[in-house]
């Protein structure tokens, strides 16, 4: 399906959980990373994105209402020279440490499994945009529970060529329900057209209005490695 048709499918999904998209802008000179959070519970919705330099982290909108911080507070984006990491959990730090010590994206994730939140057993989704070769390479990882045992099922997708104005996308869930239906299949393309603010608005407006919590678009200049972030938060920080 075309990216525009996939955007309609995204808009029809009442609950995506968390989502990652990695791609290129329309000029081909900037890499883009989009990460968003949707939530159903009060604990999950009580979040905002905060930028600390080049690091993006989740924070409680109202710290007094945090029920369990273990799976909701983490670094969502970190950077190394020419390597840009995004994930839906504290595996961001695992990937960062692995690459820092000379390892690889996929090798670092071998030490991690799906999230310990039964019965959902939410997948860990992660991605990198890698400029170390002089051109943009992208990798996406999905680590989810096997349907056959209490063991991980791992998928890694590597892209040596990316279409302009679009991004390869994964989400944790394919919809609402009990149990939550998990994302299946290969990453699909979403449109990432226009300046960062427009990209943010396009994806944000496609997310369910009742469940959307926060979204970020990171723009990475391929020539220089400089990055910037456009953040959208549904809630304001208290205090």
C-alpha cells in the first residue's frame, strides 16, 4: 500500500500503543525519526516528552500521580557520533552501550526480551539511523513474545535504501482489545512530507484523539550529523 493509504489505516486504528517511523525527508538530505506514545490507562497517559540536549526522555506530567514508573519513564532517543537511536523503552540505553563498546544494534538487543507486562507482553520496538558509512542506513528491531512458549521472537529489518518523503513504521499494537492484538508483519511506509512541524501534525492528527499522549519528530542533517526535535505533548507538566 502507498504511504497515504497506510496513513488512513493508522487513523482507523484506535490504539497503536507506541510507534516508530524512520525515513527520509523529501529532499533526501535529512533523515527523520518519529516516535509516539498512545495510552489507555491514567498511568500511561501521565507522560510528556522532554528534550535534554540530544536525548529525548519521557517524564511524568504530574509526578504525584505516577503509579509504576518502571515501563513508562525512560530515554526514548539517544545519539552517538553518526548513530541515532530510538526505542519504546530502556533498551535505548542498551543499544547505546552496545554500540559505544564496538558492538552492533542487533547484538546489543540479544540481551533484551519483550516487556514484562502480562498479559500484553508488549513488544520492544527499536530503530537506528546510521550515517557511519557516509550514507543513511536504517535498522528496525521488533522483540516480541513467541506464541509457542515464554521465549522471545526477534525480527530485524535492514534498509540500505529509503524512499524520500516516507518512513518505515512499526507499532506495538494493531488495535484495541483484550488481549491487545499485536503488530504483525513487516514495517509499512507512512508519509513524512514537508517541514518537521507538518510531519508532526500529520502523524499526530492520525492518532486517536482520546489516546494520543506525545509525539516527536527528530530531523538529522545527513551531511553534518546535526539534529533537532519537534515535540508535541497532549498534557502539560504540573509544577
